[in-house]
C-alpha cells in the first residue's frame, strides 16, 4: 500500500464510509507493519497532519456518541483515549475501528481467527418464544418475525426494533425473546422500553416482547452493560443465577459468567442488589444499595461490596482487554473472545499476575506474545487449543 492509498483509506475510515473489506485491509496492513517493524509510508509532515485529523474526528465522534452513554465522572477516559492516539499512530487503527463498530451498532466486521489472521464473521442469534432461531447477521432488513401483538423488525443499522402490529392477535401469555452472542462477538440490543443493553462475547439476555406495566424484568448470563430508561412506575430488574438487581434509571454492568462470581458495578444512578441464595441475609428485599463506583460481588451465600475499577469495567465496551487479574482470569477472557480452549501444563502452582491494556482487534498470537514478554509464562497454539506452559 503506497502513501496516497494509505491516506485515502484512513480518511474513509475516519469519515465512516469505509467498507468491511477496506476495514479488513487496513487492519491487516497495520498488523503487517507491526510484525515487519516497518514505517507507515508517511513523511513527518503528513503524519503530523493525519494525527491531528484523526484526533479531531475521534473527539467529535466520541462527544456525539459516547457522552450520551457514559456518566460525566468518567468522561476523562475519552481524553485519555485521544492522548493515546496521538502517541501511537499505528495503534490508532485498532482503537478507531472499534469506535466505528459501536457507531453502526453491528457485530464488529473485523474478527480475527484464533489461529490465523483470516477474517471470521460469527453470528448473533435471536431465539423466539416458540424456540425458533434467527441468525441476525443473515436476516434481511425489515420484519423478521411476528410475536403476539408485535413485529420484530431489523433496522438498517442492524438493531432490532419492536413495534405494534396493525392486526392484533393478543395473547394472555407473555412471550419472551433471547439475544445470544457467540465467542468473539459483541452486540447492542434496544429493549422494548427503549433501554439499551450491550452484550459482551458469549453472553445472552432474555426479555419479554412487551414489558409489564408494573415491572420490567430481564435475565442475563455472561456480561451485559445496561443504560436504563427511567420509569418510576415500572422498576427495572435484572436476574442472574446469583443476583437480582433492582433499578429505576441508571447505568451499570453485570458480569455473570458461569465460571466466576457474579459482579454488578454501578456507573450512574442507584441500584439495589440482592443475593439469590435462600439462606442469604440480602434476599429479604433490602439487599445492598450501591453507590457510583462500587461493585457487589457474590460471595458464598451473600454479597461483598467493594470499590470498582471503572476503567477495567468499561474496557470491553471500548474494544480493549484490561488485564490486571491472575493468569487464569486472563485466559478466560481470551478463550471467550478468540473462541479457543485453554489447557495448563504449568508445573508449579503459583500466582501469575499481569497488567496492561490491549486492543481486542489484535490477533490471538499478538496478545499471547505480549503476555509472554513478562517472561513468566509461554504458550503453544495448536488448532483451536492454547496450552499454557512454564
């Protein structure tokens, strides 16, 4: 790719007019430059101009779209992201492509295979009340299903919208839909009341096609970030295997993967978290009231309220891994995102801790290589299996 082609393609990405194929080409080219330790074919003057252009576009894009979704106390991360872009021009491609994905509300078009750098698109599934399943990526725009009094419509930007049918076929039984993401894919859902739910990889949310006038109740597994439409007459509740979260209007993150403790983190507003265990002291309707910046972690039969790392909580929505836990926790994140199985051949039982922030657009090999640079662990990749070695 020559200098003019690179500048033209970068400008198209910034403007949001690049095709999926052009995005893949751009990502592959940046990966090639990283591996070859080559420059980016821009002279110093053009590079500085391009960085200023990119910074301006990113600031504008984040201001229009992220400020509406994130509480004011955490807007500082927007400035941090912009500063990182100015310092790391090659890393920009990875950062901005994820911002591009969220703007379109679709599955990210650049999913790298766990073993190779071949683009791989995976499917988000809608399960209807009768058990039938629709692959949303393959469905045409327009009405894709009829559910009771509602039409399920796929809009041009890939979202689902529920609207009342002209011909009523009312039923007394509530009808539920489920959105599920596979490993390596994130998705945004607009619920029937206008609330928004972002699903991380290997996650699901089940909800009624029309909420009850007295309560808006959903159930989730995996990790989901919520922005709830306020309605004091109809409280919003989220049910997981270990917790029940009661809200009015707020922003919070629920992490409820089966292999770990359920954690609810509050970013704005107020929530009351109750434990589901029958012998819990928090299941009597009182629960634990969280303040902004706190998280409720399921421990044994109760809840433990702790201070939360907000940057870590928001990292997945912004297109990053934020590693600051032990090796086992890190490998669980990698397994879900790159759709691989993990085995351990570590002779000594020791706590291997790592820290860092890595773009999810990087290939599996690149991420594992960065972890290996600590010198404490090594990896072997064979087909879709990663073996952890001393």
